[in-house]
């Protein structure tokens, strides 16, 4: 596994990793991680893909993992489209290093929303997409959330955190799993994974007001019909979600997203919704099943 750095669009350096297979590579898979986590959490999955001939690469978004500048944890520095541009910067570098190989993205959680923006911003730039732990938000909820972000930004500043804002955006997720063992039972049902997440100082932190604003802005853009219409209609897309994932509205938001993709003309869509799965299917107790399903889909491309 190689660690390297590339410049971020908004300033600073992006901490990146690349995992290389021992065999001749079949394709590149670029991972796009979620909020309040980092690419190190995907090491096991990356090595699994390596075993089957896939190059894997990923960057820590600004304000996350090895890309935190000073004390600006959970801050993008420049907005949603800067984060999308950072994903593109790693894509361009990796594609140039491995010309001719199919290029596939996997975006999880906030990374799924970044990937969905990527799909209509650079519709011809990739060969396939895996969308994990995604969702769909009602327009009224997005409007209210952005109004609160604006209020809190004026009151505290965009680089600060707002307990009220974080409670409203993320605070309801764990309520669905009472009685709670931890504040993060919602991420998956494997206690060891949850405990490791909670013990990691680079996981589970509150998003800054600026990051909450940026993410809600990105989600709103993703749901606009004009943007959905720009996607590559022939793109193979795999949706991976848990039926008990609160981010996906217990699958309702995932199905709404799939319906929006189909209505805009995408037809090569595969769906895996796991009945007992929570938010992080790559870390769930049945992760070997999930890994196998993802691999079979990749091999069939």
C-alpha cells in the first residue's frame, strides 16, 4: 500500500492511498469515503479487491483523516464542488498512471452524494459506479436544514460546530436502534466495528457548520431533475444499502433515488438491499456476502 499526497483544490494537501494487486490489474476502483471517517477504514475491503486483481485508490477529503489542516476537522475549505474537484484530481492522476484500465467508483454515505454529483459533472469520465449508503431528502427538509446552517453560520462562523445542527441532522439515526449500546449503533450491527469507530479520534466527530451546509447543498443539487438528466444513461450502477439504514430512510430514500435514476433514463441498475443491514454494509456482520456481491458485479462488467 502506497501513501502519497496531492494538492487540494481549496489549498492544503490531500492524503491519498493506493493498494496494488500482485497480479496483472483488471481495473481501478476509486473509493470515496463518508463524513467523519477516513480511508484507513477501507483497508480490508481494498485488500480484498487486490486479491482479485483490482487497483484501489482513495483520498481523505479535506478536514478528514490525514487531510486535516490545523484544527479544521470536518471542514471542506471551499465548498462541495471543491471536494468533487479533489476526487477528480485523484482520478486524473490514477488514470494517467494506469492508462486503458476500466475506472470504477465506489462512494459511501457522504461519499455517495459526492459520487452522485460526479456522475452528472463528469458523466463520461468513469465506466461504472457503486453507490453505498445513500439516501434522498425531502425538499422541505433540505430547505429547513440550509436555513438553520445559514443562521448558525452567522452566529458562530462556518468553521465552528453547532450541537443543535448536528443533533438535527444526525441525532435521530440512533433512536431507531433503542435500547442503545453506544451513540453509534446505527452504523452497523458488529459491536467490534462500532467500538473501533468510537475509539478512533478521526471518526465520529461533529461536522462543522460549513460542512453541513456544503453537504446539504450537494444533496439538493443531486436531486434536481436538470442535473439528473446530465448523467450517462448507459452507465452501469450498483446500489448497496441496508434495509435498516437511517441515512437511506430504511431503504425508502434509496428506492426513491433508484426511481429518479430510472426516470432520467439509466437502465443498467443493480440493487442489493440487505434485510438486516444498517448503514455500513462493507462493515456489517454479513460483509463477506456483501464483498462477494460487489465482486460478482465487478467481474460481470
